[in-house]
């Protein structure tokens, strides 16, 4: 590993587990969906602020493969919110030079949302100021299983030998094949677990946990976290050179 990697200080790829919308709302006696709506506003603010902190890749966890367990009302409300976000933000994101991508399994999503997703990906595909990756119906285990299935089918089809299956071959079949690994993963709301987010990609990520609920998370707090990250020592299994 090159020395420059060992001392890297810039958080180029930041991933966020946006948690706490439900608690934010229920603590005020409001329906959980009000918290999700407020959370979507925070996404707008954080995406706007990210390039100013040197972030080139921002990946956000919006809906997990496990979130289908929630009430039908909440799931439908969240899906409507995703659709509205894409419709309302497409032009603004494009003008701001943001390239939008999605990770996760799309099959189970409503065809209208799948079309909106494909549309914004296509519209913003040549932008390069910030790559915004939105994880919808995403689970790290599901992603690895789907990649393994692709490997198996390539081997069965004679395109790949079993001995060619290595880290790079698997990585190339993940939803994140075009993204660098995250440098920093932030989780809001005081929970200190990964909840199935970027399992493969997080091998050497730094983690930051904040008590702040996602609807209260600000660009200022992101800035403080980024500054703290800049002072961390990342060794990637090596030894720091003097
Ligand atoms: C995160 O907030 C958003 C999604 C999971 C969609 P939550 O809805 O999990 O909020 P809490 O954890 O119940 O407070
Ligand atoms: C993780 O949050 C998923 C998202 C933020 C989209 P959850 O609220 O679903 O995770 P758990 O249930 O607390 O582990
Ligand atoms: Mg939660």
C-alpha cells in the first residue's frame, strides 16, 4: 500500500445511514411520515453542502431490504416520497452538476419509481461535481448474493474459471462497481450498528455515530465530522511511516 494511501485525510466518499426520522416525529406526537418528509429536506441541504467539504461521492441509505417489514402505510408513504424527491430535484441536481445513481434491487419497486430512477440516472450521467448514490431496497447481504449469482452464472457459462474468482471479480459485480470504497460512514440517531449497509465496501471505512436524529442533522455538523475525520490515522493494516 502506497504511503499516500496510509496518510489519506480527505473524506472523498462519505456514506450516511440516515436514521431517526420516526423518533423525531413520534416524540412530537406526529405521524412517522412527517419525520420522513423532514428527513428528505435534510437530504437536499446535505447534498448541496457536500462538495464544499471536498466530498466527491455521497452515498445515502434511504430504504433497506428489511424496511418492507414496516406498516403498508409507512412503506407506501416512503415510496411516494422517493418519487417526489426525484421529480422535484432532477433539474436542480442536474444544474448543480450532481450525478445520481441508485444501488439496491429494483425488481420489487413500483414500475413508476423504477422509471423515475432510470430517468434521473440517464439525465445526470455526464455530471461529475458530486456522485450521489441513493440506496433503495438495498441490503449488503442481498447485494453480495446477487454478485455471487452473477459469478456463478459466468462460471457456468464458461466466461470465467473458478480460479479466476477473486476480490476484484466479486467487486466488479457489486452494485457499487463504479464507486470507490467509502472513507467515512456516518450514522445518526445514536444507533451503533451497520444494519446491513455496505458490508463489503466498509472493510476499512471509519465510522462516526451521532446522537442527532436525521431530521435535525445539519451541514454544520457534517463539517465538524469531516474535520474530525481529517485528524484520524488510517493505516489500512500497514504501519505509519514517520
Ligand atoms: C430512517 O428513520 C429512515 C428509514 C429507515 C426509511 P427511521 O424511520 O428508521 O426512524 P426511527 O429509527 O424509527 O426513529
Ligand atoms: C437503517 O435504519 C436503514 C435506513 C436508514 C434506510 P433502520 O432504522 O431500518 O435500522 P434498524 O432497524 O434500527 O437496525
Ligand atoms: Mg431507524
